């Protein structure tokens, strides 16, 4: 891909990696030149994470080579030398919260003064300050990292990469936890890096981001590099086609299929997701006539660290999907967590079908009929070492157990199977630990766990975060279908505007208050963005929420 | 509802064919079997060593002896394993192991034998013993779960308080001449088989089945593996945790009853004075119960107990000098731990 005659800065040739029966990477060739920003896209499980781990020097390929500037890469595990070439900013922050910015920047490589072995704090702070200044960042080196925002933590990680003199920076899903303004600033930083001759490998699920800042893009599918081309020569559809393969229906293999080396691609005979979802949810309790208020929230207040709420009231009717969106600390996630009983409020009432839900008690809220898809699936969504079926049925153990509380693994697997297939969950079987699954499949487990107990209200927080395009559509569709078929209400709290397509109404929060409401789809993206920023909307005219507040 | 969905389950397995399902199942089983049998080579090695060391080793009476000596410890290990599984730890089990039988015996034996004069029937005494265990566990559980105090510190403090009570109520005397009914569990035998061994085995098996097949048992793994996820799935995390602390302490009290029967006395040294908590943790951890919670099972815990029992028996038979016995004991434990880790491996899935 490099047009110059020089060897590429990073060159990967014929890289193979197996995990048991799964071939995660099959002969991948990739090269990145100095000053180039290469986008790497692919669906969940396509091999992106494996490639990241090989490029970061954390795992060794079974075959193939990694070369830096024409010379063989350092030994795998020799992280210090590896970092001089490539530094990775991982999806999950690798920052020690109780240490200062400077200590985190020089983690494991503290500069020493005259005496080797003794840390020179002065040198560490000075060098951190210098790099910050050089690149136009302004975070004081002494600040403890626990006081920083997600965006600032990412800056610290980028500075760490630069401090080691890395000539290539690998950004793994860098925008997943950022709000829109922060994304714009990140892009400026990436351009700054490439202009200074640093190579950037940019991994993302958001194709529009790839088109915005990457000169070239590479697509992985089932461990193979299926496309590598300049972004200017491609359309968004071309990329999606390359990621999904020839079969355009977003129906990946069924739940218990093992990814065999011999069967790449997608089986053609799988039931369509819509059909299976119907089968899974026919028996739901649809005793609320459509249109009745399922959820009533009145005057909710909270001073949660995730975002304050100051007197929020809203309604969700049966069969209705209500979207709630806003900036990162606008209180959207707080509202969801309070309604789901995952955290207490300081005031206000949550009523489900006319009955008051006791605040701050998740188990009671679930018994009342509130399903909860938490924001951070790793933290709250599943138990990593337990099996797929056990995780999915965790919300319904009481129903599956007999009178003595005895629970048969087979009954668990049987109850989990229809949900797993409705969501096209890929695992090696009902007993496979969820920790071994890819991110998208883990999210499907979390969603299945919620659908399993037939809630009359589903509270979902950013249910599609870090999930590939096809799975995203499928997860959203399944929520919309449940609402339509079982009459459940859905409270979809998200900052991904593209999630809002399934909503009947969208409520926008600004600083813990209902700012405005969009009552008719389709929702205009620009208007939504204006509203989240707190700008009044000329198109909607009079604003009922604002009038009520005065 | 379940019966309706059963056919769908087979349908999802179908596209991959039965062969795939069988393969994946075998793979899963192999891993489990390997992990659970990780101590088997060590146990076989120890039995060979024992046979070489003394002709008295490979005899029914010797093994009955090992069983009787280990069963009290074993019951406490079951309790500690449950607490470790929910991601907690309880140092005070060793003091409960001494205090519960001491309180019971104190209420049973006459004043002349340093009792308090209540002259309780031995059966009521056993009820008191269980109640003492439950009370200690409840206090620990409430302090740790509701009071949000650190489990290590709470139970460390509790250990010392309980041991002090154990000596305080009887002015540091030992209580002998326990009624037969009170000592039955620890002293009696059916044929060559000690009753304590039978009871301990039943407790291990029932707990193992409970953990595998009971809704509450599965909740223990969920709570220990990821408390936040368990809470989000509607499991009453606090209730499960407190319940496990109570059960753990009750098991420690039962272990104490066995020990009192075996030595036909309750001494001030029983439990805390002997420092049995070290062996309890060693057995559980050697047996693969994770100190981080959510991982481990009763097969492992039982093999840990058996291993410790055989080691101390061999050291006895080899007439190792008392001065050296602890050093060798400790070294064997470290070695077993190391070997079990190599053979059993540790899945890195949770760290990724």
C-alpha cells in the first residue's frame, strides 16, 4: 500500500493464528506506511482482536512474520522494545487509576536520574509536560488519573505511546466511550499524528469514522483479509458487502455451530432472525391493551456521578419504543439505572403498570417486570466463567427450578436455545463460558438474558455499543419485535443516534432535564444533535417540556 | 413453557450435526475432568511413598484413621470453600470450630467439671452448638455485606474475640467427660468406618450436588464470578452472601463437634489455638477453589483435604522428628499447589 520504495513501517505477512478448532487469522498480509492512517474493519469475531494482540506483541502468530521498517519484529513478550515501534491504545483503558498522569505515561519504564533503579520524579514530570506541550495537550502530570474523564484518559494513553517513541499507534475502538465533541477532537489528534509521520492503525465499527480519517481501509472477514483499498475508491455499501460476504442477509450461523475451518461464510438454511424472534416471544404476557401506560416516571431526581437528574417525568406506553438520548453526563444512563432499580434516586416515583416500583432494588424491579440491559456488559452483563445457557437463564432460575430448587442443566439449555437462535448467537455450545465469546456475542447473551424473563418494560442502555453492523441491526430489530409482539414497552437510552431508528418517540436530555421531545419518526440527525447540545429547535417550534419547566 | 421450547433446542443443534455437538461436549468434559483430577497424580505418588515408608500405611485401619482425623477439617473446608466461592473469606471459622462446641459443652457438663450448671441435655447442646455457629456467621455476614467492611479484617477481629470467649467462659479449663450422644459424631464407628467420615462424605456430596444442581448453588457461582452481573440479573446478591456466611459458620461448628468427639474433650486450644485455618485454606486452594471467587468445586476441595490427611499420616508413620514436621508439611503443600496449577491449568478467559 505504500507508494514509496522504502519498506513499510509495519509489515505483516502470511500471519496465521488458531485457537483450538477456530482459525482466527488465515494468512493475513497487511502493511502500514509512515504517516498513513489505515482503517481496519470487520464484524465481531472476524479476527480484529487477534490481529491487534499480535501487532501489540502480546501473542505470537502460528505462522507468518511481523516486520518493522524491514527488520524482524522484537521477540513476542519483549514489550519494552516492541513499544518503540507500535503502541496500542486498547478499547479498555490500561490506566492505573490511583497513579498520576506522569506515572501512567511512564508505567513500567520510569526515567531514572543519576542512580539507575531510582525513579526520578522530576524527570518523569518534566518529560510528560514536554510531550503534552509539544502535542498541544494540557493535562497536568501530577493529576491522579481517577480524576480524569474518559477522553482525557485516552489522551494519556496516546501520550504514553508517544513517550516511548512509538512510530505506529494502534487505536482499538477509540470512540466507543467518547461523546461527539470528543470524537471530533480525537480526529484532530489523529491527523496531527499522521502529519508528523506517525503511522496509525484505526479500528472501528463506525464506518463513517473510517471514511472521515483513514486514507486506506482493510477489511477482515472470518480471519481473512478480503479487501484493502484507498477509502476514496469505495462506498459505504462496498465496505459492508466486504464485511458481511456475498450473502447480504444479516444472518450469521446459528447458536451451536462451531466455527470450522472448512466452512467459512454464512449457512444459507438458517431461519431468518425475524421468524425465530417470533417463536421465542409468542408466550409473553400481553395482557396490557396496546397504548396503556406501562411506565410512568414522575419528578425523578438523582445526584449520581453518572449524571444528575433534576425532576424528570416521562411515560412509556405498551408496545412503544421510547428513545432517550443526550450528551455523556446529561443523565440518560442515570435515568435508565434508576428505572431498572440498579441505583437509588434522591426523589421521585417510578410506577410500572400503576404499581410503584421500590427504588434501588434490582431484584424487586425485575420481579415487577422490568428487564435491564446494562451499559457495560463486562461489568454487569454476564458472568464470564459460567456457560452461555446459564447466563441466559440467570433471570429465570426460579421458574426453571422445581419445588426443591433443583435445576437441571438440560432444562437450562432448552430454555436458552430459542433465545440464542433468535439472536443468532454463535458459541460452541450451551456450556461454553461467556468470557470466551466475542464482544458481539457477549452482548447477545446479555440481551437474551433480559428477554428470557418476558419483561413488560425493557430498559436498555447503549445496547449496540461495540457491536458490528449486522449484529447491531439484529439486536435493535429484536427489541422492536418484542415491543410489537408482546406489548412490552422499551426505554432505549443511548448516545448512538443510529440506534434511535426503532423508536416511536425520542426524548432528549440536557443537564438532567427533559429538554425536548421528537414525537414523529423519522428523526433528523442534525436536529437531534442540535437538541443534545441544548440548542432550541426551529423545526419543532413550541417546546412543551420547556414551557412546563417555566 | 420449558417443554414447548425443548424441540427448538434440538433444532438449533441440528445445522452443525450431532457430531459437532458431541465433539464440543467432549472437549468441555475433558477440561473439567482434567481440572478436577488435577490432584490425582499427587495422591497416587503420596500413596506409593506411604507404602514404601511403612507397611502399616496401606491398611484399612490406617485409612479409617486418616478419615477420622480429616473429617472435622473437611467439614470446615466445605464451609470455607462456599465462602471463597462467593468471593469472600472467613478467618474466624477456626474460632467458631472451637467456641461452638465449648459453649455447648459448658452448658451440658456439671459445675464440678467446669460447666455453668445449666445441665442441658446433649441433644439440646447440639442445637445450641448449631445456633452459635449460625449467630457468628450472621454477625460476620451483616458486618461484611450490610456494613460494607472488609471481610479479612472483620473475620480477623472476630477470630480473636471468639477465641477469647472460648477461654473466658470456662476460665481456660478443658472440659472432659462429655456425654456419649455429644461425642457420638466424632468418636463412634460403624464396623471399621468412622461415623465422622460418613457424615463428612455426605456433606461433601450433598454440597457438591447443591452447587451443581440447585438454583441457590448456581447463584453462589454467579455472585462470586461477577456480583454486578448477578445483581443486574435479579439475584439477591446480599442475601446469598449473608446466607453463605451463616452456612459456612454452621459447618465450622459441626466440624468442631466432630473434633470434640474424636479427642473426647473440648480444650481451649481447639481451633484458634491449633491454627487450623492454615490447613483449611491450604486444602481449599490446593483443591482448586479460587481465592478470587466463582471458581472451584467439592471434588477439588475433598481431594485437597485427603491430600493433607495423607501427608500428615505419612509423616507420623515415618516418625519424622516433631521439630521438622511443620517445615515438611508446609513444603509438601507448596509442592502440591504448584503441581495442581500445572496439571489443572488456569483458564485465562476471565482476564481477557
